[in-house]
């Protein structure tokens, strides 16, 4: 007997987009496949002393030799474990940042700050100049320029992960999407990183290994930085205007439901007066700052190759004493925002003056989270519960960083990175000066996919590239510029970058959707980089 009420068979969803984890695992499989078809090879390494006194391991350009191949098979699974171990610092950094900000978010201080900022922006919107330029355009431009300076001067990169949690909600509140929020800090810093005015981790090492005066040729690099930022910020402003007009055009409109839900669920806030615990938090932190100020009255801040002795910690202490006291008299929310401002100031001082990296920065934000909880009079159990909730929320971002680390593990264990480097350097013989410089740029861009660390790539490639530039009659400075651009732009797309994967995880942007959005942007920037290299071959530039 036929049953006419049979349920229809559900149709299989067509063109399902792979999960980010799946995409990264496919790349690991492809890297393992390459170890079967590319012969193993190795350069000898030697240690040299740079002008700044640091010791760096570099390649002996004439030492390449083939070694036994080590094709990867089951290692695609062990690479995941090794990737987590290799990227443990970034993973723990993300987890601590997530937990700390969850404690701060519970206070609603960031929400109050965003609303206050938007109200201020609206209050000055009527001014003729702001009307003409657009207040939102000015805000986006200034924030991106600030982070671009950070990227160009001290190589801000990992630090941007912490700022994503602030700027994505701000962008959503302004009527944009999470991509604009990521662009404010991460893309802004990436543009500066590519411009690299005084970045000691890229330009400093590359010029030192090339035998050039450190940070020489800054005049043309400054011009390049201006051009790169003009093109990059103009692209973001154009995209932001389109999303503002129709938010549903955003490729991450569905994913941003998480942020929009948080936005619409906000209450109309009442400012809460600071209690006894907040004042205790203030005086305790002030005492700690006074102690460290007495020990480090003067700090040496490094900007490029120059050091400046400044009483920066006394200035930070006075800042906190003044604004902390005023904010406590206003509300607990503004006091916690002052804590956030203090954290950012100390982060900048720590990076520029005391060579801080992810461990110190994560510890700083962790302390900020606990101080926020104490100021809100939360019990130790509540602070712990909030921290765990934040870690749970950010875990997926931390996990994908470890997954991506497995790609590098496979390539290293397969002994094919040096072989690729050798093949490309040989292919650049007898093709002309400009073509050689542009091919160096292509090579540095390609190698950035498998070696996203700028300092590691400089140590690996510059000893060979600088010698090759001498053979073809091209300035070593031009070779450094090719490295600089090749190292910078693709940091915004390479799946092996723990910073990129971490940023996208925190912003809840799927990697495939990011790639779909960012590849035309990367293409435009790459073409700009290629054009900026032409004067380094044909013009007499200061420092070249």
C-alpha cells in the first residue's frame, strides 16, 4: 500500500564551505605530498654578530647540498601535536587574553566606553570639516594610522589579537561588520609592518645581514609607507561605506549575528559608583607603579636603531594617578576603562623599552582582568568562573593556531624548505636587473607562506639574496625592499600565520570567507609593492 504522506528526502546541501579546521588540514596534506616530490636539501648555517650586538644564525649561500628525502606519511597526524607544541606561546596568549577580557566585559565597561565614544563622535558631526570628510571616515583613518605606526616602528603583530576584542564590537556599533573591526587594528598594523620604517625585527635584521647601515634609506621607505597606507586605508573606507549602506552585503553577515546579538542585548546602562574594592584596587596598583618607577626612573625606549632615555614610567604613573582618581569619582565603568588605557600604555613601554613578547603581554592582560574583577567586587570564585567562560569562548581560535603550526612542521621535517630556496635563487640568473628584483619580491612573497616569521625569513634569505644582488649590479637596499614588501602583505592571508589565524578566531571570521574578501586587496597591495620597487633600480635614492 502506497503511503502518500511520506516525508520528502532531505536534499544534500550543495557547495558546503569546508570548516577552517578542514581547510588547514587539507594544506597539511598538500605539504606532506610535496615532501614526496621535492628532494631533501640543506644549507649550512653559521652564526654572525650584527651591528646591534645580537647573534643571528644565517645561511652559507654556497653550501647547499642534497640530503636524504624524508617523505611525510603518518606524520600528518603527529604534526598536529607538534604544531600545538610549537605554537604554545601564541595559544596560551590567546586563552589568557580571552579569559581576561571576559572578566572586563562582564563589567560592561567596554560597552559604556563605546557608547560614550559614539556619543562624542555624534556631538562633533555637525562641524563643517567633519561633515565634509565624514566623522566615521576620520575615526577609521586615525585608528588605522595609529596601528600602522605601531607596525612600522616596533613591528606590532601578535599584540593586535588583544585589540580585536575591542574594535570588532566598536565596528558593529558603528554599523559596520567584523571585517572592518579587524581592519582597524590588524590590517592597520599589517600595512605599517609592510612599510617597516624602523621595524627592528624585519628591516633591522635584513639590513644588518646585508651589511647596510641600520635603517638607512628611510626617506624612500617613508614615501613607500605613505603610499601603502593611502591605498590600504582607501580600500577599507570604500568597503566600510558599502557595508554601512547595506550591512547584508558583508560576507560575514551571518557570523556577525554573534556580535549583533551582544549589541542588541545591551541594557541602557546606568553608571555605577565606585565602591570600596575599586578604591583598594586603585591604591594597590598605584603603589605597585610607584615601586617600579623608583626602580626604573629612566627607561630606554628603542625606536629603530636609536635609543631614547625617558622618564616614561613616572609619566605613566602620573597618568594613572590623575585619571584613575577622576574616573573613580565618576563611575566604576570609567575606572575600568582607565585600567585598559594603563594596560595599553604599559604594553607599548614594555615592547619598545624592555623587549616584551607574548608571555609578558599575556601576563599584563591577565593582571588587568583580575584587577577589573577586584574593582567590581567580584568574589574569587566569580572571577575564576568568568575567566573559564572567556577561555571556553576563545578556545576555537587557539586550537586553529596549533593546527596551522602543523604545516610548518611537515615542511621542516620533510627537509624541503632549503631546497625550494635553492631552486628559486638559481632561477634568477641572467634575467636583468628589474626582473631580478621583481622575482626576488615574488620569491619573498611565496616563502612568506611557509615561513611567516619576518626575522626568521630575513636570517634565511638575506645572506643569499644580498650576495646575488651584488652579482647582478643591483643595490642591496633594493633587495631589502623586496624582502620588506614580500614579508608584509601576505601576512594578511597566509594560513601558516598564527597571528592571522588567531585574529580571525577571536573575531569569529571563517578563514575561507576572509580569503574571499582579502585576496583582491592583497593583489592590489602586491602590485603597489612591485611599482615601488622600480625606482630602487633606476633612480638615485638616498641610502641606496
